[in-house]
C-alpha cells in the first residue's frame, strides 16, 4: 500500500483477504511498471509526483510498495542511493519529466561514480510530442546515458515492464550502478495484458565471476614472497559482500590492511592489522605503508586521484595485484602486474587457497606500528579555544553502537567523520566520494534509516552542505525517522576556505557564510528537535539528549572556524610527503 492510499475501516478484512489472493492482472503499462518492481523485490520508492509520471503513481495506489514523497527530486535520488548502499539492493527513485528528471541527474551521477545500485524511473511527454519541445520535455535518455550503466526509452506498453525489470537487474549485476527508464505518458497509460517477465540482465551482458586460476597462482606466489605486502580494500569489497572473506584472508596471512574511503568498514579499524584509510586526507601511517610497500593487493578500487595523488609516486616500489570485476578498471590509472578479473569475494577465496605460505613480514608489521606511533591521529583541545569538530565525532563514536550508520555531506565535516569515528562493520559509512556532492547527507540519512530501521543513523554535515538539502528535514519529520543530524558549523564552506588559505594566499572569495540561519531554530520550525552546542563540556550531555529524542534531531555544533583537515597530501602530490599542519604545505 503506497503512502497515500486510504483504507476504510470496514474494508480492512477484505484487504487482508486480498493480500493472500493472486495479484490482479495487469491492464496498463503503468501497472506493468509497478508489477516489475514488485517482481524485482523492491520495497521503497523515493519520489516526487508530477504530470508525466502520474499514471505510474496511480498504479502505485493499489500496490504494497512503500512510497516516500521527498521534498526535492535530488533528495529522492540520494535517498535511493543510500538505500542501495545499506541494503546492497538497488534503490528506486521516481520523478516526472523535464525539471523533475533533470533534478535527479546529480544523484544519478553520484551513484555512477561510486558504483551504487539504483534505478530511476522518469515520466516523459507522450511519444508523439517527443522532440517537439513540449511542456516539461527534456531528452532524459540523452542527458543520463553518460552517467548510467544503461538508459532505456520505453516504446511499447507491452514491453515497458520488461524494460523496468531488466534495468533493475542490470543495476544490481556485476559492477553495480544506476540505470534509468524513461516512461512516455502514452506508454504508461496504454492498455496491455502482458505480465512482465522476471527481472533479468540483457543476453549480451556477461560478468566474469572467477579469475583465471593460473593468474591467481602467480599473484599468490608474488604476495607470499613479498617483504612488505599491503592489502588495499576498496568499495568493491563491500559491494561484493566480501568483507568477511577479506578479514579471513588478512588475519590468516597477517598482512596489514588499508582501505580506500569508499572501503571504510570493510576491515575493522580497531584491529591491529588496520592502518585505516589512505589518500589525500588519509592517515599518515596508511600513506607511508602504501609509499613503501613492495606488493600491493588492491581489491575493488578504481585508483582515483584522491587516493593516489601523483600516479608516478604511488606505491613506486610495488608489484600490483589488482582484483576487480570490471575489466575497464585494470591498468586504467595504475598498472597491474597481476590483473585478476572477477567477483571480489570469489577471487579472495581463490587467493586464500592458492597462497603457498604465510609471508615472513614481522619486521614490516613492526614498521607499520612505528608509523602509527609517529603519525597518530590527534588534535589539540585547549580550554581557551572553541569546540573542536574531531572531539564531537569521537564522542559520538564512543557513545553509539558499533553498527551505527554514519552519513555525511561533502567537505571538512566528511573528512573528520571518516577520520575520527572508529568503523568496524561494512555498510555503516554512507557518503559521496567520486562526485563529491554537497547536500548528499540529509536525504541519504533518510534512505539509510528506512533501509536499516533497527540501526542508529547519525548524519554529520557542514553548514554549507546542510543548507543545500535542508528541506529534507520535513520528510524525516513526517516519516518519524529517528535520525541525529550534526551540523559541524564553521560558517564557511570550510574545505574551500582551507584551500584558499593554503594555496591562494588566504584570499577567501565566496567561502565564508556568516549569513547562515540558526540551524537549531530552523530544525524546530520543521518539527524536529534542535540543539545548540558551543562548549566542549556540553558535548556528551547534548549527544545523549539528541539520541534519546524519538524522532529527527539537529545539533548545531559551533566549531572552531579556523580548524582544518590534516593530514593532507596536496592534489597530485606524493602520498609519502603529507602535511600535518598548514605551514607544512609550503615545504611540499
């Protein structure tokens, strides 16, 4: 039953009876669309109603699918994206034609960059008007083809359900990602009695699940012979549900583990083998290990520039074993000496069985520990200085369960949330990586909470990022979602300001936001609970009060406006040469 369907009290019994009976036959294209989603196992739809998509919404009225009306289409796409991250199954979003569809594009592009499973269904003007610049017409397929695995234009009421089923299956298959089906209104209104087939990928779509055995054996021999091996666990490990296999492999062969930022949670950060995450703002010890390894086992990572810095200086002495399900990623950015194409979980099992011995790396593990001691993740908390954002994140981490889901927007707050929270479980870190979408956090937290209602959800956001999608609070209030939003408020787009101070002689053009509203008061206006936090001694009490509130709450945490994110590797720099404070940047 969709959120707007009303059931009279005297019909409750008949509704229960109908739930147990066979589904009513399909009579329209719109009903076929909904039936295809039901067949695919969809549970939630995040969307915004409109003229061209209205027939599909009408078909939803009689469906058991749960529809969540969002306050903006971008929010619908981010909520669906986060739902897909947490569940591992494609999230679903709806929008109408024209501006509705174009408002989804940022979220679709975000999902594409991060390989998140999602399907977008967009209304379109009737087929006879396509190409005539009709009211609310855009070339949705043309716009989205570059940022989807596939974009479909539905051309027949008899086959539209199959289009949707195929798009759903494709979003989930192989390297996950977004798909889109554009639905002309005449197609969804058109009559049909054709039931959609079970969701299947196109006949031409093939995925290699296991790597070549000979290549696996060669890679295993190289890894076992290494003196300074490191495992680099990317987001693909989590997508493939390979975290358990990774942990078993690393612990059996006693090899230090680094994650990428999308790979956070794939390996427990409280384990002695963990070096946490590497890259521009990764730990000093992770970056030192990558810079000095002689054998890098990289799993499910695309080696993006925020991880590698300069490719010529990345892991310069290492033989690289690259495991990835997408052949296009092999040697795209970093040359792979041992390419292993296949599903991360299955290839890890192959490697586990192929390893001839445990590498002799006691000295290497001691060196990694030395780097941990030399470059700890610390910060100063003088009594006479403003509230430190790192302290807020650490206290939240200490006071919440291990399976708490952390969502973020994009900016300095995102880095602090990833650096100072201790992650031990997969699918508990939900953020925008490749596209770096400010405004991601508020709607993503909604999708994450609906995906995992029994887990706590905390969303760290910055004042600039929070302001971009703050209207999503109205949805969290309406749905009575128990989410804690924490705005690390420095009255600036802080990462831009940090770069201006470090690389543009402090010329702060359009980066300071002294005009922003009081977010605790704004939260109350939406019907949420608002808290204002300014002093370190009030942190624990405020966290406790926000967590105890049964519903969405917003903590407006006024942090030190001069606090910056370190360590930092300048863009394109050498990961082994990182700044621990601002004056170090001049030396790099």
